[in-house]
């Protein structure tokens, strides 16, 4: 059974910021809301638009929040907010931990270990729901990190709503554990492959917080 995890931080806007890569979605909705509100007193059409436009803008601000996190200790920490969807032994001895991210989760992903990014590969694909087994053929970005545990593979997988994965850093970058490395717009999935011999300390159905939840045990 997993040990008790550090409680999840509050993810409001106080002390936080907005995610890099949000502007193509955020700016048009905020501009529409602001314009409709400004014209609402003089136009019934603008007044009718103001309510849903403002609600959509508020939703976008929430979806693209990027709260500050106090990075927890541990060899491997969660790269994503979400729920552990599956834990699967792989043929090469590694264990895959798949984390499902709903549209309500923070969408910024973080480095699970300190190390050097040795590969960032974008692979085109479909957009079936991230909880579907066929989502492994979705559009995705495959990361490899050279770490103290050797090569660590992490995959950002787009979902039915997500239409863009935005890597923040290129190949060759040295990263600290918990550092922001990329964004998946809206719901999605993140898979991480842990080396043989690493004992998993989470279970299916458990909630995870990027930079906070430890995935392995000593």
C-alpha cells in the first residue's frame, strides 16, 4: 500500500500564474468578454453575449492556471496532476505509470527527476479520449531524460479535447526536479516509465499532484 502523500496545494490564482502557451486560446475569449461587457449597456445582443463570454473567459483562466509548487523530496515525483489510470509492467522490465488529466486539472507538466533532456520527439496521431486504450495512438510528445536512475521516458498524450502539446524546453536542456517542461491544452494523459528495480508507491485511482506526489519508494 502507498504511504501517505503530501496534501495537495491550493491551486487558485493567488501566488500563481498563467501557463505559457495559453494565449492562442485565452486572449480571444478574454477580448470577446471584455468587448461584450463594454457594449452591453448599449446593445441587447452584446448584453446577451456578455454572460456566456465572461463565463468562458473565467473557465479559460481556470484551465490555464499554473500555480507555484513546493517540490516534494523523493527520487521520482509525479509529472502531472490527475489520477493514476494504470500501472503496467513492461516487457523490458520497466513499469509504466499512466496518469489521466481531466480538463479540471492543472495542465502544466513537470520534470519527474533532475537530469538532461536527451530527446523531445513530436509524433502526430489521433485525438480519441485519453482514458481509451487506443489513445496510445494519439498525438504525443515523447521525452527522454538522462538521470541518476538512467534513461527515463515520459510521454505527453493529447486527448479528445486537447489539440496541442507545447514543450517548453529543447533537447540538451538540464532540468531540475519539478521544473516546468511543457503544457497539454485541456484533458490528456501523461505516461512515465520507471526503470526495473524501482518500487512503485502509488496505486490505480490515486490522485497525483505534479511536483508533489512521489511515485516511488525507498
